């Protein structure tokens, strides 16, 4: 058990003295939970192998699941990567700071523990004043999400305290994160560039800026493919609450109330079999389930999928406190940020997806 210090800071204008203390601590080998615009990260100074190892222990994370290196200035890119292609300038100009992670060839100075033994390194510049100020002071920080491995990523200080108190040296509490889902990861070393993980940056936007098609492998949508084809880390259980989930997928959500009536039938069937269930619904559909007398969780409006994404991990964690046996979760159209939402839901359910149009 580690003695964890907790500091609260203003997310937009953090106390410089606290940032300075955290910076010194991280350079001395501390592991620190810090806010990013996506989710909270658990960071170590990228060149401190012992500290990087502590991250894997604190999270119970398999050592072959690589971390993302967070930078605050473009110069730092050239410290950690080699053979940086031209396209990175366009990416940096258009998307950084922001929730887009790219793969580059790793500089030997970056310990193999950071990249899970691979010769590539994942890099991004987070759009959060606290993260940027900390990295400006310390230099590049290697960080995965600050959850216990396999659990939903932390989007609020409460989630962080539950998972990381007694495991991290310092927790920097800056309130809720802005997006609530992790960064989008693309492999720009392959041609066409390949999506490794959908995230807070919609793929369509990247395609538009790069003027290039991005290949979307089946596993990036969240569906099962051969274990061998998976990117590192993608083969592990992810984002899962303890409560079993069933994702109710449809071809078409346009008439969302008609869709929800089909979800309701699945719910009624489970209730008839004596299951104590909950439904995870949207503002537009929640009332349809009221007469079932079950717990209803609302993620937000279908008209604003960013809202749904922001609340997703928090609601998955709430399910575990609600005492239900299982939850049926409504699906969302698989485009834009909807791809990210469905990827997280499908993985969180352990691929338990029912098709309401055919089943
Ligand atoms: P997390 O920040 O917890 O979401 O974890 C970082 C994610 O980045 C994991 O899903 C890793 O698999 C992915 N990642 C990091 N480095 C690489 C890499 N070199 N190649 C492929 N994926 C990577
Ligand atoms: Mg993670």
C-alpha cells in the first residue's frame, strides 16, 4: 500500500506551486494520476524505468500492453521518436493538443517497458491545461488510463480515488474530464493509415483533414477477430463493470422509440426468467421502460453522442453499485463518436451483443 497524496487544482488555472511539486515528484520516480481531456491518466517520467514498472503494478496491467507517451511541445516528439514522417506536421497542426494518438518509430532512449517491447511508440499531446503544465515542467510522461486494468476508465476524481488511492503516489484532482472516453489511436506508419482504437476524435474528421481513407479493422469496431490480429493491449478485457451487460444492437436507430420497444421485449423476457435487471437508455427512450419497474440509467440524448460518450464510464461504474444482476444497454449508430461508444460497450459486455432486428 502506497501513501497517496491528493491535491485539488483548478482545471483551467492550476496552482503553480502544486504543479511544481508534482513535477519534482515525477522526476524523482513518483507515479501521478493527472487529468487529461479524455480520461484520467496514471503517469511516470518516460525515462524512469522503475517508475514505469510501478504503473503496471499499480494497475495490475499486463507488461506487454504499451503506454501512451504524453508530450506538451512538438520538440519532445523528436526525443522519443525517430523517422517522423511529414504527415505528423499536419496532424500536430490540426489535432494537437487533442485526443488523437499516433504511432511512431521509437527512439532507443525510450525504455522498452513503455512500448511493451515494440519498436513503435504511441504519442499524443493532451488538451488539458493541468496535463500540459505538468509535462512542460517535467518532460514527456508515459501514461495509460488511471483505472485498475480491465475496469472502466476514470472520468471523475471519485473514480480515481476508488481505483488508485493507496496505489498512486499523488492524485491531482481537477474535476470531471472533458470527453470521458479515451483518445483515438491511429497507425500512420501503415498506408492507408489504420485505426487501432476509436476514441474521442471522430475518424471522419481525421480522414477529412488528411484527405485519406483510414482503414478500420473489425477489432477496432469492438468486434472479435483472431487474437493474433489484435493490436497489443487490445486482446485484454476492457472497460468492464462487474455487472454483466447485454448490448442491444440494431441496423437502424432512426425511429428510436420503436427500437426501444424491441429492447423492452428482451428486458421483459429476462424479468420473466426472474432476473433483476437494469436498462441503460437515452433521454428519448427512458420512459418506455418505466412500467417494467426496473432501474433505468440515462446516458444522455441521442442527439448529442458526445454527451452519451462523456457519461458512459460513469454509468458503467454506477451499475456495480446498483445491485442488479445484469443490464441491457441500448446501442447507437456506428458512425462518428458512435463508433467509439459501441466499441467500448461491446468490449465492456465481453462481446454479448444481441441484434434486435433478427434475434
Ligand atoms: P490506455 O491509455 O490505458 O488506453 O492504454 C494505451 C493504449 O494504447 C493501449 O490500448 C495500447 O494497446 C495502445 N498502444 C500504446 N502503444 C502502442 C503501440 N506501440 N502499438 C499499438 N498500440 C499501442
Ligand atoms: Mg486504459
